[in-house]
C-alpha cells in the first residue's frame, strides 16, 4: 500500500474488499470471464491492502510497548482476512467470500519496523539464520547426502555465516544448547533466562522439514526457522503446551481458539510509514 494511502481507514478498506467480492461473484454468475479475471485481481489487491494496514497498525502498537519483542511473542499472531471459495453442490457455481485468518508476527520484520534492535543482543536474527544452516547440515548427514553441494550453493549472508554457534547439532542435546543461546540473545525474564527444554527442541525437529515427493525432503528455510523459534518462545513465555493433531474416530465438534492481535486494537495505533516488510502475502 502506497504511503499516500496510509490515512485510509480499516473500515474503508474492508468495504473495498467486500465490494470486490460482490463484483467478482456477479461476474461469475454472468459468465463474463474477462470481467472475472479483472475482478479477481481487484479482490487480491483489496485483501492485500486491508491486511497490510492491519499489520502496519499492529506493528505500530507493538513498537509502542516497553518491550516490543515480548509483546509480539505474547501476541504471536495478527488477525487478517482471506478470500475463500465455495462451490455449490448442485449448480457447481463457485462463489467467493471473505473469512477470518491469522498471520504470525515476523520478529525480524518487527525489528526492521522499530528501526533498531528489539532483542537482548543485536545479532539474534543472524543467529537464527546460522542455526538454519546447521540443521540443514544435520538433515543432509542423517539422510546420507554429500554436504559439498550444500556448502557450494546454500544461500546465507556473510554476517550470519560468520556467527559462531558450534558444530552441526547431530544430537538434540547439542541442538538444545544452540537454541538456548539464541533465546538468551532474544529475550530475558527480568535478569533470568527463559529455559529451553527437550520438548521445545523436539517441536523444532518435528516441524522443520516436509515431504516434497517420493524420496525428497524440504529442508527448512530461514523464514521457517524464525517461525518455529517464535512458536517455541510463545509457548515458553506464556506457559502454553504443544498440541499434536491426528485423525480420530469421531472428530470433536469444537472450534479452535487462536490468539491474535485484533484489527480493532491495531487501529488504535498511530499511522506510520510502511515498507515492503509489512506487505501482506
């Protein structure tokens, strides 16, 4: 969203998004495919503009706190909107609607927005990036792969690469020590450290990779590692628990409650300059 659009209210941006949904659905019913394509682009922009404003306001709100880092970790998410589709079972007609969604707060983006270090040490972002490289070495070795290709092509900044975090953590005990060092560089509980335990490391290990087809594994990217560290810190700081989801014989009829900074709260924050790091996906 351009800087000269910063004064547009969330209510106006939500109206724009609602109008874009209606226009798109009308074009679909009229089978005007050129209009559908144009309306889809308008809806995408309207949703992005609304979410970008929500994120900007939330970041301004967090910046105003005595500890933006702790405030962000406690909040974890920002409430946004998403465009979804429904298909009528009988007519097969596709309709679009706006639904509530969440976006996890990016701590590196928040630090950039605040214009200075929000952690205990100034190099915590690079420490997380270096950890991502080290666990990728671990994945290569655990799967019997040659690390020479990794050494030659892995993207990491020179500053992050130079960070000393120790050797490749082939055990979770070694990984725990490295994660604890990162946590100590990010937050402190007064003058005491927040303690990382084995369950925290197990969470990172369980979530850091994904399947990419037969015999293929996706190693974590830097963004993924930052999200996992954020998840872990939220659990540690707020005293929450990890949850394992699985298929049950009978799915419980209960709604999930997800904590997030609401747009109404964020709107109370003062307007400020926006940047690419605040642009919604």
